[in-house]
C-alpha cells in the first residue's frame, strides 16, 4: 500500500502586485503557512511523503529568504519526505535556483530534477517529468511509457502541464496526453499547473493549489490525500482543504425593479469569515440611479471588513427616467450634463471604458445631489 499527499502550485514568494498593499503580506504569509498544513494532512492520513507537482516557487529567482525558509519548514516536519518537481514557473532553466536547492536541501527533501525512477518504497516507484524550460514544447511524460519498474510495483508519475491546449496559435506540442496513465501503465498520474482540483480520470488528477491566489476557480485551497492499495488497484483520492483565504467572483444580475443593496447583502459572507475573504461582485443587467448608488454604498460600507471586496459594474446598465434626472436638477447646466452622461453611458459607439466613465460620473452626480437634498 502507498499513501501520499499530492499538491502543486504553491507559488511561494508571489508578490500579489495587483492587490492593495495592506493585504499583500498576509497573502504571502498564507502561502508559506500551507507547508505546515500539507504536513498536517500527511500525518492525518497516514502518509509519509508529499509530492509537489511543480511551481513550488512563483519565479525562477525567489529571494534567499523565501528559498531558505521553505527548506527550513520542510525540514521541521521530518521524517515526512517532500519530493519537489520543477514546474514552468521554476523550471530547470533556472540553474541558479536548482543549484542552490541542491546545496541547501535537508535530508527529507528530494529534488526530482531528472526523468529517472525514484523509489518511494520497495513496492512503489515515482516517475518524474520535470519541466526543462517554461515552455518545453513537447510532452515531458512520454518517457514513462518505456520506464522499467520492478514487477508488481506501484507506478506513480509526477508532472506539470496542461492536458488541453488553450493557446491561440494551436500549437499542442507541449500538452500532456490525457490518457498517459492508461498507455503507460500508471497507477496514478499526479499533475500540477491547473489551480483547481480536477479528476481527469480515476488515475489522473490535478490537485489544484493548496492556497488560492486568483478569482478564476471559485474553489477553496485543496490538496489530495491518495491511497493506492496495490499495483493495479484504483486509487482512493480524498480532497483535503488547506487554504486560509477564500477567493470568489459572485455574479449579481439585476432587473430595474430589484433592490440591489438587499441582493448584494445576501451574497456577502457573515462575521469573521469576511477577514479571510477576497470577493468580486460582478454586476450585470439594469438598475435605476438610486439602485446603483445604494449598491456602491453597500459595497463601500462592507469593504473594510473583508480582506478584499470590489464591485465590477461595467456590465450594469442604468435605466433612467425624467424623475431620476429631476433628482439631480430639473433644468440648467447640471440637468444638461446629466442628460449627456446618460446618453454616453449607453452609447455602444463609445468604448467600454468611455461608457464606464460616463456611468461613474452620472452616479457621482446623482450621489452628490442626494447628499445636498438630505
């Protein structure tokens, strides 16, 4: 029997430059803290080894502090063994990084830098496919087809890359064969690169990142606890939640008669969860100026309780009637300005950015008028 933790895409040292400065340090620290959570998951599931399927580091040049603190944390969890595979963000092309890791790695850290078998136990063999460059341009798992392993050994491949081609040029030379496990006689193919947990087939899995770092997947951070009873047996794969922060994009489709503030409050988590939540509200549909103002005010009021909370209302159109513009002014320069902004906000001949500027200006004008009136 073989038990291990499958993880990937830790991206240690990520800068989070697109986030407000006050949250960046917390996000970086959460990525380091996940090392302890992976070790805890291994102990809880009776595993003796943790496989990292690429992108342990976010760049090819992590700082000495990031590198050394990572290795020190891994060493602290001995006798658990860590096996680290070069990914596309920290590929073998970064020779300075991998030379330093070789010189500094503790005894319980194995660097899977070559496509050659690594014995996990007398009954199990690991077949790594390290990324040679950021874009290798070929399926690096091909070699495992003919990789010799002892009879009745559990065969596990560790790799990093896509099984689908998402590029616009149609060059699929670098994708991993989705049926690699079957054609190579693998008991398990542990993949990294996709940041969401995904089962390709019963023997092929993406672990996803253990700590989310973007809004794309709307999933908690996870690792996979894997148990393979014997060679040829179907793996037992159990997701384990490991993340500190929750990242999500929440759609909010509105009709003119809706109360946007009430609807958005239903989407927001309550209590202390807010401090660990990064959320985008993606508003669409149509609303009245007062509804748009109340929506923005509700987000602004709640935002300080969140790690990050933002409203994207570029897809939200404004339904405006004479009575709405009357609230700004019934005549004169302000009324003329409001009418022009309203026209521009829905003018498809203008760019999306220009329409957004008009919407924001109209909303601000409406908000000012309400403050003056009150």
